[in-house]
C-alpha cells in the first residue's frame, strides 16, 4: 500500500498489527474449541488467553532466523505464554491460520467498501434529482446525438453502483470462509467439527472441502469485483473529464482557494482528481489478473500465490477505498453549468432533432427511405454551409407538403425528449 493513497481506516485493516491480531484470534478460537472437547486443560486455556501477546518488532526479528512468518509468530507467542504454549497451533498448518485470518481481513475490507458505496450512492441519488429536468446533449461516438436529461446520467451511475454493491455483497459472502483442516485438507489431526466450531466462533462459514489452502477462486472473485467497481468509477471520472474540456465546460471539478492547476500556466483548472481515479482503476484491474493467476496451484498447494496476495489484496482494497472516497467528494461538489449545456445543445443549429423529424414524416405516411433522404439532405446543408435546420426544413417543399409549420415547430420542442424521465427515475429509485 502506498501511504499517499491509503486512508486510515483501510490502512489499519491491512496493518501488520491487525494481521497478527487476526492470526491470534484464530489461534485462540481453536484453543477454546479444544478446551471445550477436553484436548486442552481449562487452566492452560486461561493461561494462553491471559498471556498471549506479540509485538510486530519481535515477530520480524524472529523471522530473520526462521524465514517463516507463522513460526515466528507462534514463537513470539510462546515466549510470553510459557509452558501452556505447547497447546497453541495444535493440529494446525500455517494456512489454517493465515487463510482463516484472511477471511476476517477481507470481511473488514468489504464492510468499509460497502459503506463507501452507500455514501457514493447517496450523492448520486441527490444529484440525479437535482438535475432530473436539466436538458443536455447526448453524445454517441463523441458526436452530438439527441437531447437527454443530465439527471439520467446520474441515475445511470446510481443504478450501476447498485449492481456493484450487490457484487461486493456476494464477494463478501464468498470470501468469508475459513478452514481448519490440516496440511492437505484431510483432517488428519483434527475432527471436522473443530473446524465448524472455530469458524462459527469467528463469524465465518467453513469450506466444504479444501486442500492446504482455501481455494483461490474466492479471492479471484473478490479482486475482480473490486476491478469492476474501479472501472465503474473510471467511467464516471472519464465523463467528468470530458465535461470539463474548455470547449465543452458543462461541468468541472471544484477548484478550491489556493489550488494550483499548472506550474507553468497559472490559468489552468485541470481535472486532476478525475484523472487520478482513471489511473488508479488501471492498477486495480491489473491486480485482478493476479487473482486469476493464483487459482491454479500445484497439487494441494504451492506458495506461488502467497507473495502476490500480500501485494494485491491490501493494495486493491486500499486503492478502491480511496477511489470511492474521492469519487464521492468529486461528485458531491461538482460544479455544473446548465447554461453551457443549453449553449452546446444549440451548437449544431437544430440537427439533433433530425430523428424526431424522421418519425414525424413516417407518421404522415412517408416511406422511411424518403423521410430519411429528405431529413439527411437538409442536415448535410447545415453541416457544410451553416444555417438553422428548422428554417431549412420549413422551406423544404417535400417536407412542408406533409408537415404544417406548427407540426414542424413541435418536432423541435426540447420537452419531447424529457417526457419519460420521470418513468425512468421510478424504475431506478423505486425498486
């Protein structure tokens, strides 16, 4: 994790202190279950729970010798616990502890991310209703297409984030799984009931079957879900970047007092936050590939996944957490210029109403082919020679012979394009 892009709450989840604490939580839960079935004496359990302690510094120091972090961890515990430490890690392999603890860490990460998504969705909903009736030109291929509602864009983002929330909920359930099944998952030294009881104590499900490790398709779904959410945020940020272009200027990132846009050009107001979100999305997507690569391991396990996961699980979680927070702030304070939207709507001098004109002619009995030819011919004149599209249409003998001046005026009425916005909003926000 990079400090610059790591927020405190998520940083705390993936700190070494919290990781080792989760390892200890697993070890203690196993000891408790062993005590319940008589494997560990009650007084030994009390001693373990009262004296089990560690420091990151001591674990790191021991690992310099062991080259094994779990053994370094259990050794550090033993130094504090004393003779009762012989019952710690009883019947376990390292991955029983690490993978079960990972489930706890990933659950915590999901809870933070889900709260961030809720905050973003609240902003998206508020601003969708704020701009529900604000007309804006819709663009396809980067070219002016037909008028739309600015609020529909926000409603679209809200709907997408709603799906992302469900994806993350599903991923949370899939990764909230522990295993206490031993070196190859065969329960050679522990009864499966131990696993079930330990996982229940920790608020986890247990794997139906495992090898030495929890199967990595679960982790792959987690990081790929984060990649999808990051891509949705990039989609939003990319749109903001377009709106902020000087020649468009329909919306822009808030520019606070004292902020600087360029070291060389004092006039600049750059969409730096949106660009940052776009860049960070690339890293989260790239990390998802690592998740897929980690699915295939040798036999019951090799260690090729371990080093990669130590990078991508915290990094992807922290990066998306940061992106969600920044996207929420960006959109909450986004400066919108409805007057520029109206100005841009008029740039093509009425050409964006050609589709409605085409339909109006077909309703009068004109073949679609003829109607298309007439409307396009007039449109090309506007493209190449200028003038107002409505004026040319009113002067066109073929068109005016089928449509009255009043009917032509209705074709160019902006309100026609926004008449069903309310129905779309009901679909999005009433479910």
